[in-house]
C-alpha cells in the first residue's frame, strides 16, 4: 500500500493562454467590478497563444508539493485524448505520482482559455462531466481539496465520509468557483474536517454572505464554519491567518520585476503554506514561505513554471528584506 505525504484532489485542465493587447478595462468608481472589453462583433488580433498542460488548483498544488520535497500525488479525471496524455506526461515530469488518476474512455480532457491582458487574466472555463469517485489512497498525511465541476456534490459527501473515518488525515481546503457556489451548508462535512482553509477576501465575503470589510471578523466567520485555521489573502495587503489563538499577518514578498501574469499566484501561496506545515514547519514560518512562491510564479507564463524547489525558496527567505516578517494583530 502506497504512502503519500500529500494528495491533491480536484479537476485538471490545459490552459491555453491568448495574449491580447487590443482591449481595455472598465471599472466602477471604486476601481472594482472591472470588466475586460473588446470590440463586439469584430476581429480581435492577438499577439500569441501558448498551451500549458496539467494545470488547475489541485494539479498546481501537487506540483508545488513535489518541488518542495513531499511525496505528492494527484487524484483527478482525464479523457482518453491527446490532451489527457500530455497532462499525464507533464505531471510525471514534475515527479507527481499518477496512481490515483482516472482516465475516462470516450471523454475529453478539460481545456480552458485564458485571455491575458497586461498582467491579469480572464479565464473561460468548462468542466467536463466526469463520474467522480474517490480512489483508494492508501495512507496519506495531507489531503488538498480544490476546484471541481458542478456535478461533484456527491463526491464531496464521499470525501467528508472518508475524512470522518480517517481522523489522522489533515485536510487543506481551497474552494474553487463551484465549491463556493455550493456553500458551507452543502459542504458541511468538508468544512468541519478542514485543518487549513484558504480563500481571498472577496471569496470569504461570498462564502459568509456578508459585506463585512473587517478581516478579523471574516476570519472568525470562516473558523466558525469548522476549519481550525482560516487564512484569507488580500492582494497587496498580504495574508491574514487565524489559528484560534492569534491572527498573523504576512506581507507580500517584493517582486524582483513587474509581474508577467498572475495565474496560479493563489494556488502557489496556499499549496506552499500547506506543504511547509506538512514538512513540520510551524504556521508562522509556513506563512513566510507562501508569498515567495507566489512572487516567483507570476514571473512566468502559467501556474507551475515558476514554482520553486525547497532550496531555492529557502534562499529567497534568507535574502528577504528586513521588513518581510510576521506580525500579530491585537
């Protein structure tokens, strides 16, 4: 029976990046609710397109954990097409174990389109309807759960039951779009068995159905749903973590140059913090690891190219500016 340090569960896809420049962004008066705008009914030129295989919240996390030295596997679903074969090849090249992958005959593999404008991206997503089943995971220390399709509710029930029967397995939960739509009531078992929960501020407000701006209240609200540790990222303001005793604040790690594009920055942060805790680091130190991988990822195209090895990440930590440190909110 195989033993894993880290098993990521969630959908896998190929991202096709389409670099555009003939566009504009319109925002409201508070510089929020922004929309990417192009000429309607026109031919829009693009600079280039690039395919990036084997990505998605959970695949990104599996690769991140593997590069940091953990025994990492991905449990996901693929079609029996060329896209799926390329995804498996990419995972294998990143030392992610493939034992838990399920190939569905006659199905196609997820393919998303990323409209890349300036340093931001707008993603056109489509999740194929797979028959989700929890594979035999043997023994694992950490489960990392993230984005799946709309038809996965029963699968989440299965995961919740598994966690109830295996209390030694620690869960990191970074909800994707449809998991946020499902809400904490339908995913009650998942929230109650979560060790570390990750989301950004806007997602926290949606999950809690609140317009609350105070990050401390949002953290308390998330922990009230069950997670032992709640972590909320807030863009350039860094991230806040509530472990029930203290609220820690970690700043962003300074970018060496302007970000190329931001796909995967959140995945890099969440998976790196989880991996550091899985490696035995205390939460305060793990929080310092996360922003470093986020900084590195946004310097390249795609969510995985910039993910660091443990050696390289620790070198960034060693060379960090004096003000890159954890603070505690009173």
